[in-house]
C-alpha cells in the first residue's frame, strides 16, 4: 500500500505575503511542517510512506530535507482562483497512490501522533477518508439562523450538539475518492484535534497569535 503525503506550497500568497518564510519560534514556517512529515514517515516505517512538496518555484527545492521529494507544478496552479481540488487532481496524475494525505504548512502545531492515529484508523476501519477537525461545543449560527440549538429552548452548552470545523491539518483519502474529484468520501470519519493543533495561519493576526505559544 503506497501512501503519498502531498504538501502544496504557493509562494505568491496574497493575504500573508512570503508566508512560507515567516519566522515562527526561531524557524521559517515551512520548517515546522518539514520536521513533522519526516518524523511521521519515521513513525510509520512499517508502511510505504512517501513525502512530496508540490511547488512551482524550482528554487524552493533547496529548502527541502532529503526525505521530501520535490515535484514542480505549473504556475497556472498558483493563480488566486485556483481550487485545492485542482492541485490535488494534477498531483494525482503524476503520483499514483493508494492513500493520499493532503497537509499544509499553515498548521505548524499538528502532531505526528494525530496524523499516525488517524491513518491507522482509516486503514483499520477501511474508510475512504478521514479529516482533522476542531470540535465546537457552543452556540453556532449560519446566515443568521441557529445551527445546533433551538432559540425557543436554550440548553446548557454541554447539552448542545457539537459542530465540527474542518482544519487544514490533514485530509486523508483513498485513490477512489481522489478519482471522483473529492477529498472527503462517503465512508469517512472526523479526527478531532485540540485547539493548539488546529491553529491555522493565513493572516498577520494568525501568525501573531501563533507566536504566543511555546513548545
């Protein structure tokens, strides 16, 4: 069973310019994810885990550790309107795999243990996909309407139905799901990560928030 970890990196970020190189805890942001992926590969040495960086800038390859292979993608995939599914589809044409794991450098605090446990659950339970989520047990609205509560009967928060927010930590999905143009299939599970692991960096406020944490 081949397992391919896809780390897409776009260097022309608009909301947070030069995001990949921003310093976090004394290292560029990308370094946190590189270390995690290498350790994930080591923790799963009983499996055929392959690591790939998918980036349009060939010069970025010099930043990679030897365990991560570089695949150059078309600059066309760096346009502001590019959907992540386009990136996945183009990568999957180049790299055939039984399981794909999509992850991002914007989740620097995601743990190896969470990734490994989720992968083992996916294999054990024969899922077509599993994704990292943050569990929210509070009153949630969408478009001005309640999502998980009744306005006429306000319950204690511990009795509310939880809402699950997708994080950018990981999406794991099998080849069939990928070929169907999805990263979440029909037979999937959520893998709940804690608030620390769910930190996602997309704005200047996000990086300032992340800098408040200490290992």
